[in-house]
């Protein structure tokens, strides 16, 4: 807005300069024309006719009045019956002859300069016969140009002064107008991600519709987020519970039957249920991560106890798959401010992937150490590796490597880790481990 006001002020200043220059030029030219016309009439009025011809007596006052406005050069020419009798015989004549003593003015180039010419016509009696006499008086325009330039400079100074005052007023006006908006923006910006209360700060009447629209939007957003959270929780319950019940019933039937074909079918059913339960669980986890990314509930977290607790929760699963879990504790404690649910989801997916894709009797190492102002959580395994697939491709939703088709998975685990790292202001890297396996490295900003 300030820039627009300054632009308007600059345009008005330029128009002021051009207007003053134009008026000054017109006024100076009109003044010079009147003096030039008066000098022409003074000469014309002194012409006298007689029996022998026309008597020409150029009065001194005619040229003195021209010299009063400056030191311009003056030229004159008097023609009787079309013949020059005195003056400069090459001084250009007017295109249209003047009518009577009313002077005609025109500008021409003469002797390398631009001159202003006044022409007046008079008829005198010579031997009782009317004779046409044409009087021309010309003057250079250097003084006129100097006067116009001086006035133009004054106009330019006036325009600059006007622009400076307009600029100060524009800045003051812009600040005055935008200050309530800035205060409103600061009040909203200081709010946490979960603070969707209506704005109660007093604002100018002009901002009333904006605040009303903002409050209405936050109310609708709060309702939508509440419904989303409720849906995710209910969906997780209503999907996981039936699948768990179905798996238990299939396992009971598997133990009770002796028919090998039935047992084969039940094993396939259990595998499908596990696949569906895992996919549904990760889809819901991903939805929860997306939701909590915008609605983070941050707290100060002691990082190593969190990592160690999550690793311990996976030890029964690791033992079932004959995979050894080994943790490497940091030499010092580390804390960060983050959403605990998001952080747990990322670490849980890293450890789960490492166990799931490890071979029997494999080793999964989980460690934590500080790198500058970043906490580095690493999960290294000796499993199947990336099989030549780029890490960026494996972080795309539902994208899995070609060497894990026999393992149940949804292709969302690494996507969740990447999104959690981005939400926390950190970074996630995935690569091949020297000697075989995968290196998953999660970097998070520390608070201390």
C-alpha cells in the first residue's frame, strides 16, 4: 500500500512539474509576444506617407523595450509594396499576411537560432495612393529559455518537496492503517497449533468482517479436526478388533484340525489377516501422523529412555524371528521438544522394518548420539538391503522394494518416518550398509 501511495505521489509530482513548466513557457511566451508586438506597432505607427514616398523613423523606444527583458538579438525588416527598404532582407516572411495592425506571431529558424517574429501590416498614402507596408520584428529566445528553465527548476524543487512530504505522509498513513492488522497477525501467530479460540482482540470497525470470517473459519476447522480425530480413533478400534478376533479364531481352528488342506487354507487366511491388519494399522498410523503434524502437542522429551523403551517393546517379536536387538546408549542425555506420538511412530516404524527385513540370527543395532545441535538416531541391520532401489523411491507412499514381496508390508513405514522428520524440522536418510543390510538415520533438532 505504501508503495502504491508513493507511486501516486511520484506521478502527481511529475504532473506538477510538467504543468508548471508548461504554464511557465506559455506565460513567458505570451509576455514576450506582447512586448514584441508592442515594438512592432511602435515602428508601424511612426511610418509617414508623402508625395515622394514613405518616411521611416524607427523609434528608440521600440528596441529599448525589447532589451528590457534580456540581452537577446533583435532583427527587423520593413517592406513597402513588397520591397525591403531597410533591415534584414532575408528575415522570413509570415505564411499568412497579417490583417491590419493586429500583429501575427510565428517562430522560425534564422541565422542558426530560433527566433520569434512579430508581423504587422499598415497602409499609408503615397501621392494620395494607398501603399502596403509590412513591418517585421524578430527576437531570439535565449532569455525566454533561461526564464522557463529557472521556473522549471523551481517547479522541480517544488515537486520533490511535494513528493518528500507525500512520502512521509504515505509511510505514516500506511503504518497507521496496517498497525491493527499487524497486531492481529501477531496475536494469531503467537497461538499454538491447538488454539482455535475465536479472536477477541478489539480491532477497527473496518477489520470487523475480516475477524468475523477468521473466527468462523477457525470454528469450522476445529469441528473438522475434532471429527477427524474421532474418526481415526473409531476406525482403528473397529478395524483392528475384528481382525484380531478373526486371527484368533483361525489359529484355534488351525490347532484343532488335522486336515492338511484345511490347515493350508487357514495358514493363508492368517497371513492375509496379518497383511490386512498391518496395512490397516499403518494406514491409520499415517492418517494420525498427518493429523498430528498440523495439531502437534509438543513437550520436552528425554530422548534415550524413549528410544530404549520402544526397542524393549520389540524384543519379544525379535526373539520370535531369531533376531538380536542391540542398543548403544549415548554418553550424555539429550532432550528435545517434539510431539511424543509422532516421534514414537517414527522410531517404532524404523525398528519394526529392521526386524521384519532381517534374516534369522541377524543383528539389529539401535543407537543415539549427538551431532552438533542434532540428535542422530540410527537403526542398522544386516537384512535384505535396498536391492539397488533408490532411497527416495522407497519413501514414496505404498512403494516397496522388489526383494521384499514375500514379507507382509504396506509401503507406508518409511513415508511416516520422513513426514515426522520434516514436521520436527529434522532429516531422514536411508542407505545401503557396507557388508549388507540397511542404514536408517533419523536426525532431530535438540532443545539444549
